[in-house]
């Protein structure tokens, strides 16, 4: 009877030790990633609505958030919201940096031209039907300098206010930055 008890207890202990970990135990949240402690895989949000899985062998795959093994757990809900917020912040910071660079490029492009001369060049470009992106670029610089107001821009460009976008990279045709 004692031997049977010891064997049964041993089996129970072995099965308890070999049972699978719960989702909360298996996935650890580290900074901006989730790590699978069993496999070493790392889950990161690099684009909106998608999780990039970096496997221990270096391979990568993209999954929809609802395809992740930890989807809809109490902790993952909070963590995914945090990832999405961090992603949105990074995206906004990159956008702001790009806008700043566009302004600097525009400022240097027109640095040698006086306000009056730039306004005259714009008026001639508008009369000649020059590319709208170039016209908006000139108006944006004139607004930056305080020569023209944002309210005057639609009138000068002869377009609807909602069509104005001063974040156009004229060095890369067709590229609009929002």
C-alpha cells in the first residue's frame, strides 16, 4: 500500500510539473515586446493592427493581433493597448520629424530670395500654371515668413481650403506627407 501511495504521488507530481503553463505564465511582457518563455519568440507591434513575431532562429512573420496566442487574455488587452499607443506615438514623432525636415529644406531653398521676390515668383508661377506642389511650397514659405496668412492661401492658390497641403515634398513628385 505504501508503495502504491508513493507511485501515485510521484505520478501526480510529475504530471503537475509537466503540465502546460498558463498564458499569463508563458508570455512575459518586456518593454515594447512580449516574449514566449518556452520558445523565446518575441512579439512586437511594428505596424498598426499587426504583430511581428521574431522567432529564435531569426525568421519573422506577421500576424493579426487576434491570431496571437495571448489574444484576449486580461494582461494582453492592456499590453496591446500600450503597444498601439506606443506605435501611434512613434508614427506621430516620425511624421513631425519629416515635416520639420520639409520646412528646413523649404527654408534653405528660398533662403536667398526676399519676401517680395518670392511673392512675385509665386504670382508668376501661378499665372503660368506651374505645378501645384511647387506653388503650395512657395505659399508655405511665405506663410512661414509672415508675408501671407493661412487665410489668404486658398485665394492666392485659387483652390478650396481643404485641398491645401503644405507638407508636399517637391523633391519627390507625388509624395504627400500627412
